């Protein structure tokens, strides 16, 4: 799988919420796309990611 353009090996399909936590992301503070499609926050735990998927994680940053 690619996560933010970095290769990451998966040995089995894994829930997106698990991947986010393993990568140090707070699921409440990010937006996630899998293969270019936005994943709703209420679907993070049930959305499975496979080795051939591309995951983009976007964090929100405040500023002025």
C-alpha cells in the first residue's frame, strides 16, 4: 500500500482506523482518501485497506 506516497507493506487487509493509529494519526483530526475517494469518518473502522491501495491522509492545520 502507499500511504502519503510512501510504500508500506500489508500482510492482510487491514481496517483503515487501525492503519491510521499505527501511523500516529488521530482519526478525528484527519481527512482520508483511498484511491482518490474520500472516506467518511463514520466508515474508518469498517473500511478495509489492501496492499494495492493508495491512501492519502490530510491533517488540518490552523493559522492566520
